[in-house]
C-alpha cells in the first residue's frame, strides 16, 4: 500500500535550524496532501495541508512546497524548536476516498 | 471532551482469543476510519464508514477482522482468533465530509494498543 514514499526516516536538527521532510507519490488522482504530526502516545493530528493547484502554503513556521510535475511535496519547519520533536507523516487523498500515509519521519530538535 | 475516544487504550491477550475495540467519533462527523499502526510505520488503512455504511475494506484485512458502525454512531472493530502479528496500535479517526471534493481532515483518537502473547 506504499503509494506515498517519505524521507528521511529520521532527522536531527539544531534548535533554530530548518527541518525538511520530503514525500513523493505516484497516483495522479491524489488531490489533497496533508501533513500530520504525532507525539508519543497520541494519535496523529493535522498540521498543514495543500491542494495541487498551488505550489506553496505557509502557516506560521510550517511551509509545504508542492511540485506537481515531479509528483513531490515537502514540509519545511523554520526555526525548529525542541517542542517540534515528533513524528511527521505526509499523506495523500483522492477525492472522497481514504487517506494514505507515508512511513513517517522522526524529528529530533536538539536544544 | 468532544474528541474521538477509543476503548480500551491497552489490551493484552493470548493468541487465539477474540478482542473488540470501540470508537466513539466526534458526534457530528459522518465518516469513521480504522487504521493500524505498527512501530516505526505510518497508519495503515483498514476500513471506513460513511454513516452506517461500510464503504471500503483494505485487501490486507483478513476475514478475522470485522467492523461495524450501527446507527452511524460509534464503531467496533473485532479481531477473532488473534495472532501475534496482530499486535499493533489500532487507531480510529473521524471526519466531516460534506462533498467529495472536501479535504476531509482526519481527527484521530489516541488509539488502542493490542499485544498478543
């Protein structure tokens, strides 16, 4: 069911640095690309999402960059903070159907 | 608390036993999803309901798994004759999907962790 490929598996970033997580997809029917954040012992929670008609979406320190021709999208976390340490999942959805998740990236922000 | 709630949070069982998990979605949400998550992996889709209708089941879902959503409210996921490979976190999520084009943010519960000995 691996329709969304995510990298890297883990990431260590200094406080104040930029965290970048990448995802690639194959199914051109996908039309909604969310990112979810998960803390230990909790369920994933929506962080930010984008549709393929825009190339970038920014919400606070979080930015999604979307490249439709390359079928790739990425999450950038600016000014990374220790509180951002979590697992991040990219995902994709086609119309009213199910959401498919990537394998996740464990981010650790060093103080 | 108006979020998605799951019960039990933890379940330890012996191989061959049956287990049942319950999910109470956000009350006005018409869609309910079950996902399975193993350590170091993303949530893996199992099945979903629109109101009381089960619209899709993953091909990975063996016939030992069954889910129901009577009256379109809470849902149960039953696993019969559990195997050690069933050990995982079972996540429930709900969403309000008004149109096919709607984004459909998923609101997850905290999960039910199953350990099969």
